């Protein structure tokens, strides 16, 4: 919906102030929800939030990004790490023709099978299960609430924000397997990129991440900025943090 809705809003209902607010909202929503919540917490279990309230907030932020529940997304993502660049990789980018990469950028991925065993930990967790089951209800209530308050809140606060988020995520799922440099020989096409590391709260250090997927640290030193890991230190139980060095 946001792929088409977002650009239509910008073309037919342009408002510079709302646009700038959307940019700001997206920058926080996508990184708190997807990089920290979905990716580092749910998919990799690299830390545990301090309390249930933080878990609920992360789940809510995950839902409003509209890329699926933690259980669905993590299953695919774990498979990607396990099978990177092989024919079993659900997000195989390396060696694909340009049009296929473009299709993937817009989230038209080939179907794949995720073993229920690989997401057993999430499927057994009551909160992950609840948000998985009620994913569309929560999303719908959020959208209706925005609409009731102000239609522009839906147009810019949801459609434009989500348009930015889904393209932004493709910079990693697709882009981080095309552009950048390799610092660790991990046997796949994952790349590190300084600019994306800086702007994407650490997600641009994708080659680091493929090398050590279990750690919450994506940038490993001051030359590799990673806003996400600093936020995680604030919201995580300190004893739950999985450090690269002690792994
Ligand atoms: Zn990857
Ligand atoms: Zn990952």
C-alpha cells in the first residue's frame, strides 16, 4: 500500500512541514522497530529488554513498520543467515540479474519454506505469539486512530513514513549484498558501508553482522558508528547483552 500510497501523497498533497516530520518519524520508527526490535532482539536474540513494557513498545513499533510479525520475519531472516547466497537463501542477491534485484527491492521475493523448529523460541513466547496472531488488528487500530485524529496523520504519519521504511530496509536486504566492502571473509556477498552504518544506526555494517550474527554490536569501534548498540545498552538487561568478544 505504501509503495504506491506514499508517492501519491507526495505528488497530490505535498506539504513540506509534514514531509520533514515524516522523515524524522521514519528515522526513529524504522531503527527502533526494525533494526533494534525485529532484527537484533527478535531474530538474533542478541539482548533482552529490561522489562515487558519495552517489549510491548518494540512489538508495536515493529507492527507499524508493516513488514510482518517477529515470528514471520525472523524465520526468513534466520534462514538467510544460515544459507546466505546459496539456492536455499530466501534473500539471495548475488548473481541475480538487475530486474530480479529490482523486484526484490520492492519485496517480491520467491516463496520459501521456513522450518517451524527454527522459530520455536519465538513461537513459544506468549508476547511474540500474541502480536503474531493480532498483527493486522493492531495495525488496523493504529491506522484508524490516525485517520480519526487527522487524515494527514494517516497520509504522512503512516503512508509516507512506511514508504521510507520499506525502501530503507531494502538498502540492507538488497543493497548490503551489492554495495560496500568486505572486511571479513564469510563466504557470502555481505558488505560493510560507512555511510549506511552511520545513517542506519549500525545496520550498514552488514559484513560484520554476517561474520558475528549473534552480537548486538554491528559497528565494532569508533570508526564504525552504530547508534543502535548504544540505544540497546539503555533498554537491555545488562547481563543479557551478547558481546562480540565474549561470544
Ligand atoms: Zn544479509
Ligand atoms: Zn541478521
